[in-house]
């Protein structure tokens, strides 16, 4: 894995050149005082210090393991390390190199943290977990992300799978309504029991806000909420967990990557060029988080006219464009998994709380949705084909 220096600061220029060069141990001792900004424990204790060298001219090189490539804390860590090591007498220059932990290192770190009960246990992130976790992502809202999520969930539950949905879309938590439930989760001891509808267990961010009032969710709050949904909700043995993510490429995608590194991404787009471009950006986040992109779903592809012809209301080709460009960007096949036609009944059934795949299983839109659900349900959860060699400092 490639790493590169990100900061190079001259310090201690006035220190006499006759002063002896400090030892590696002295530098490591200084690093004991550097806390990871998220976990708030010394980076030395977290196994985040990869290597320390001190050259004869007083230059210290410190290589640090980040937990994920998209780590938003890289600048903070770099400046904390630089400040701490600069303070060691005799150090004249500090160079910080960042690298990214492997899955095995992250697992070990999680285990270590859990041992001290600082980090809740997320069953889906366990090495032996058999639950497939899919994030449904889109560049913008209104493309049918939630409709696709609930229909895939209902179709898989209908096949006999045990399915859960996390509605993490802070901007429009619509999943419970589309599944026809307004039930609140109940609490048993420290466990949150999710309501179920049509055989699908569901937890929504909307269930935790008073009277559904909009809340300004900031990154860390959202991270903790998601962590709770994954760790404290009693899901039982799920075959599949779907996460309806907020549109865009924001914090929550990175949170998911940190909390469940094996989660895979499904991108929903409409056929429009403009929508395709934003969808592409949402998909490209996988490059940074090292998550696997399993495919693209084009929604609202056409309207079937009474004479059987197709009216391409929103243009055409967007889904294929996104699939092709993500395939190129990621260097692995990202297929267009289906094109869902416009169907007024899809909206009506969503509004009525019974997903279309159940309300009208043989409609053209249902057939496509069921086809995608079948593909997702029968994929093996193995890590074969996972993206393994992405430079951590890509952007
Ligand atoms: N294929 C479709 N045909 C007709 N209406 C659709 C289709 N897909 C989504 N809709 C409707 O479009 C609106 C937006 O869909 P929604 O799933 O809420 O999007 P998102 O979650 O991306 O914001 C909803 O009213 C939904 O019923
Ligand atoms: Mg939605």
C-alpha cells in the first residue's frame, strides 16, 4: 500500500547542532500523548503507529495507520503528531506519513476497543457475520432510493429471508411509511426492538425525533445514531440488512465504512444526464472507503404507453453511463442491475404502505425489482472481488 508524506515542518531551528540526536523511544514516548481524535485514546495504544525513525540530522519520521482511507481526521492526526514530536528536544524536523489499516488490523482494533467496552459491538462487523449489508445510495433525493429499498426488502422477505432496514436518510425518513408502520421501537434492557412490517424489521431515524420534527444532524451525532442502530438494535440473525442512506457523498457514507467495512453499495439514479453525474460522485466515494460497489439501479426509466410503446420522460442512458464510469473508476465490474419503469402504482402502493412487489407482484416494475432482489439475495457474502489496492491518499 502506498503512503506519502503529508506534512513537512521545520522546527527547532535554533537548537544547537551539537545537541545529541534523541532516541526513537523518546519520540514514541511523545506519541503516547497523541490521542486519536475519534476514539480519544493514545495512538500508540491503538496500534496506529506504524514506524518511527530519527535521522542523524534530527529529522523524525513518523508513519501512522489511519483506520479508514476516507478518515476525516487525517489533518488533525498529522498536526497533533507534528506538535508532540516537535517538542522533543533535539528534533529539528518532523515528517508524518499516513497509511491505511487493513481489514485485519481494523478488526483487531475493534476487538481491542470492545474489550474495554468503549465501542459498542456491531454484529454485522464481526468477521464471522453472515449478514450481507447493502447501502442504497444516490447522488440526489427524489430518485426513488427509498422506494427501491423497501421493495427490495419486501421482495427478499417474501423469499423467506430475514431482512432488516435502517432508514438513515435524515432528510426524508420515509421507509416506515412506505412499509406501512408507524410503530415505535420498544426497549428491552439495553436493547432496542425494531418494529416489523411485511416481514421486514425497520429502524428509522424518524422514530427517534419528537413528532417527526426535523433535526439538524451533525456528523458526530449522526455517526452515534447509526452506531446505535447497528449495535443496540436487536436485529436477530439477519440474512440481509439494507441501509437507506441520505443522498450525496457525506459523512454518513464514511461512518458506515468505519462501522461496517464489509457493507456494499448499490447506487440508484434516474436516466437523466445531470442525475447520472451526481450519482457517479456518490458511487465514487467507494474508492475512498474501499467498499465494494455492487451495481447501479436506474429508476423511472420510462413510462409504458397504452399502445405498449415506451415514453422516455426523463431521457435515457443515465444508468448505463453511471455503471460504465464507475466500472472505469474502480477497475472492477459495476453492472447496471436493472431499469425500473415509471409506474403510478409504485407510488400509490408506497403511500399506502404496501410495497409494489407485494401489492402487484407481476407488474413490470415489480418484476425488475424482484429480479434485483434475487440477485442480491443469492450473492455469496465472500470477500472475493473486493477492492483491495486503493491508494489511501487518492484525494
Ligand atoms: N418507478 C417509479 N414510478 C413512479 N413513482 C415512483 C417511482 N420511483 C419512485 N417514485 C415516487 O417518487 C417519489 C420519490 O421516491 P423516493 O423513493 O421517496 O425517493 P428518494 O428516497 O430517492 O428521495 C415518491 O413519491 C415515489 O413514490
Ligand atoms: Mg428517501
